[in-house]
């Protein structure tokens, strides 16, 4: 029974990881009145934050 609990926690963690980019996309849509360059830079910044949080201390940005 403990094996199924571990599998459920692993599934939840991966589900949370896949949901995070959606939040950044909605922020990009929220700032839709900005020009393309600003929206692109916001999306790039958000993507870097997701990448850093995913790999934690394995990589350094900046």
C-alpha cells in the first residue's frame, strides 16, 4: 500500500510542474496591451524562473 502512496505523490508533483507554465502564459495574455517585445521578454523571464525551480541547484542563471 505504501508503494501506491509514493506513486500518487510523484504524480501530483509532475502535475504541478506541468501547470506552472500555464500561469506564466496567462500573465503574458494579461499584459496583451504591451508590444510584442515586452510580452516576449516577460515570457522568457518566466521560462527561466520555471527552469531554475525545476532543476533547483543544478544550474545557475546569471
